[in-house]
């Protein structure tokens, strides 16, 4: 799964630490999500979308390879 978290974070001028604190997670979690190494839980994804005033689908999206798993 790909995401636009890093782009949105920069657009809203959040550091990884700042966003992590706002979400109640570690900076490492934000880093892992941005790099596509970790997929957030649904509640976390919804919170992220709420912070950036958008939908989950505008931040996280599947690629063709994701359907083969």
C-alpha cells in the first residue's frame, strides 16, 4: 500500500515528531508508515485523515501488486 503521508505532513508543516505526538504514536511509527513498511490500523488511519481534513482514500491507496497478496 502506498501513501501520501509525507507530502501532507510537509504541506501542513508537521515534523515526524510533531505528527507522532498529535496522534499518540512514536516518530518511528510515522517514519515506517511513510516508507510503506507499516500499514496503520483503521482507527489510526482515520485519525490521520481527520488531522489533514481529508479522507483515508486520499492518503492511502492500493497498487496492483497489493491485490496479488
